[in-house]
C-alpha cells in the first residue's frame, strides 16, 4: 500500500521549500558580496612580509620590512611572498566556506554556490 500525500499539502510544502531555497540563495549572495568587500591580511617570516588581499582574491598590498631585502637572499624573499599569498588565499577560502556552510546548514547543493 502506498502512502498518499494530499495534493494541497504537497503543493504548500513544495512552495515552502522553494521559498526557503530562494531565501538561502539570497543570503549566500549577500555573504559572498560581503566577503568580496572585506580585506584579509597575513604576515609571514616573523612579520617581515605583510600581504593584503580582498575577498575577490585581488592582491591589494605587499609590504616588506627593509631588513628582508638582502640581495644575497632573493630566493628566501620569493619563498616568503609565495607563502604569504598562499596563506591569505587560504583565509579567504576558509571564511567563504564557513559562511556558506553557516547559511546552508552544511548542505552541499551543486550549483548553489
């Protein structure tokens, strides 16, 4: 025997689900816009390299302390810059994922974000 859901109830339930999904998508879009507007900063090498990036992953600033600029240690400086850029990108991704999970309750809905 199959259970039957009254048509009126099924339609109301579907409409509620659609409204909830639309609200969730609006919240996600708002959160993504807020993240894009935010700046993320990280330092590496004991603070000798500071990197500032926006939430849309645009490098905004790269600040070097004078003591890090050693003509004999260019490779070390390059490694610090790469490390810093990767760290600040990780921060952006981490917050984006946390905010989206907060909104969606951990649901992984393909194409939603």
